C-alpha cells in the first residue's frame, strides 16, 4: 500500500506531476507499461501544485467509460472533485472494473 506521497511502484519513480520530467519527450514506454499493468491508477497527492492526487487512465475504453459515467461530476462544475467520490475508495492500482460503481 502507498501513502499519499509515495509513488506506486509501476511508475518506476516517474512523477507524472513533474513537468520537467517531460522535457526530454513523452515517456511512451511508461504509458505502455501503465496500459498493461495499471490501466487505471491513482497518482498520489503531495506532488502536485495543489497537493491533490489524480486518476491516470491510459486505455481508450477506460477513458470513454469514465467520460460517460453518470457518477462523474459535470465538466462545468469548477468546485466538483475530478472523479466521483465512490472511485476514491479504490486502491492506488486498479484492476479492470474495480473502480466502476
């Protein structure tokens, strides 16, 4: 289990919130590994500008499903959480289907 500031092992120490890590280009190999090993991943807080964690979805089907989910907040709601609260109970590395309501 990871803490709020500990990166999941599948990231190999790569902090997706650190923009300087992308200076050399997009880490295509990392995203390929995420699609295979952790297609739905919660990136912990504490490493972002606002300290909040965020969900990383790397497969098209998961992105489409999340966008179509009725449990997701309206896109215009500036104060709404980025994902439905029921998703926050999921472990940091999800298996397909575990984060769906």
